[in-house]
C-alpha cells in the first residue's frame, strides 16, 4: 500500500470518528441545559440504535450493489452535515428527535463504508487495518478534548487549557459581538455545529478517496443475508445462545453510561467532563494493545466475564464516588472503559468469528451487531431514561440509585452468563474452519 493511500485512509478514519465524538458525548449535557426531560434525552440517543437496525438494509441493498463506496460516503456525510446543522437550531424535543434520526440514518451506514474503503486498499487487513483504525479513536479523543476545553458565550469562544493541564495557553476566537458569562461548549449547540462542519469537510474529502467499486454488484438482494439470519442456526448451540442473549441483556444497562455519564459528572461538579471522558478512549487504546496477552491466558469466557464485571465495577464507582475526596472513583470508572469495551465487545466479535462457519461469519457478525448495538442499546436507552425520570420524580435525580439499578442489572446478567456459558475446547472450535 502506498504511503499516500495510507495517509488518506488515516485522515478518513480520524474525521469519521471526530464527527461522532464531537456531538454524541456532549449532547446529554446540552439537552439537559435546554430542559429536555431524561426520557427525551434518552429518545435522542436512541436514534443511534434505531439507525443501527436500519443501516444493514441500506448498506446491503444499495451501497454494496450499485454505487462506489467512497461516493456514497461523500453523499451521506454531506447530507448528514446539513442535517446536524439543522439539529443544532432545534429546541423542541419532537422535531429534534426526527431530524436527529434523519442524521443518524445518514451517519450509521458510513461506519461500514469507511471499513469497505479501507479494506479494499490493504494488502493485509489483519496487519495493516489496526494501525489505520486507531486514528478513529484518536479522532474521538481530539473531539472530546476540543469540546471539553472550549468555552463559549454570546460574544465569542475560547479554548482554556489552563485548568486541566496547567499549560499557560488561553486562545480566544470571537464568533460574534457582545458580552456574557463563559460556559462550557458542552452545554450549547456548538458541538453539533462543529460536527456538522466536520461532516461536510469529510463529505467533500471522500470524493478524493481511492475508488472502491460496489463489492456485490449484479448479485441478487437477499434479506436473509442482510439481516444475518443464516446465523440463527448458531443459536442451536446452547453456549452461543447464552452468549447472544447475554450480549443483548448486558447492552440494556450499558446504554445508561453513553446517555447519562456526561450529564451526571457535570452535575457532580467535574470540570471539563467531556474532555475527561476521553480518558476512556485512551484506556481503550491501551487495552486493545494488551488484549492478546490477556486473551491467551484467560480465554473467551473469562475475558467476556471480566468485561461484564467491569461494567458492574464502573457503576459501583459512579454510585459511591464524589467529586471531592472520592473523585478518584469517578476517574476509575472512566478508565474502566478499555476493559468494559475491549474485553466484552471485541472479545465477543472474536468469539463469533471462531464459532461461525467461514461462509456465514459476516452474517453472524451482522446479527450480533444488530441485537447489541441495535435492539439491545435501543431498549437500554429508553429504559435508562425512564429510570432516571422515576428517581427524579421521587426526590430529584438520585444518581446513586440510578447507578445501583444499572449495577444490579449488569451483575445479574454476569452471573447468568458465568453459570450457563460453556467455552468449547480450542480443538472443537477449530473444526469450524
């Protein structure tokens, strides 16, 4: 692979996840600031899960068969950028939900499209792709740091790096005339504007990416393939069925973190919470590197179980920590993200790949993705909003109770998985090749 192509792909990955990280993480804080109810906030986040359910249809029926991936990528990001800029102007929950859903329907398919563009240019996906994909994580981190340190008011915007890292830099950009109180950009619609502009930039840039023709051009459309229904046969295996059910169930409490962690930390008094949440992505990067070491020693079941129990630990730390003497508990909860995500989701992908016969591996991954990122997360988003709203109605948002509910849910799923899941010997799994 040429150096120029590698650089193009790295920039593509960086911008792809910069866009997502820029609006997704701070949105809960912003919606709370404009008086959205917890359920309305959860509904907004649920658009990502709904789009994840619909996305395979678009990619499988249109993008894979009729158009070059880089062109579809460009069009989707251009449309998405316009939609995000429109979302940034909306403050009514109903309109906000539908326009944000329109945006997520344009964005979610691009997660598969950037992989398709990258895969076709690589000589060895296993060896070369991780070095390119890591720029996506870097993009998410940069977006979080940028939004976290950006302060805005009616008269302008500035990045304040003094507090967090004691670096004597205070860079200001005037956006408009006037004076006012400086507040974190996370509590405004500015992150959506930044993400929208970045999406448009990526949309234009996409047309200059290497040509990637449709991989299934001329092939008949099979809904069974798109939904990964051939993978249903794997559910006849008890352990795979337990894995699938547990994956669905664990995503229900998991989604509360993505929806309410930032608003929770802000309410607890943590400064630059959006930026500090990027410590989770830094942790994810580290644990991705050391995963082979743990995988060889723990095996699939223990890796998955450790990932589940890490969520239990994270919510316990949230439930009993504070931003004073026990602030370390909040940081510990954030840093657990690497174990939470890598040990469960990445290990799960490896397990599915090992268990599924070669001819249906892609279908199996699509099926698990749909029941976790799609259906599981959707149920979780809606339920977490109801739970927060319930405690809010009783005596204000008692966050410790919210996180304890999530702790119990994650713990119960972990126990069920630990008891019922049986890991097959390596020799037996090898027969799936």
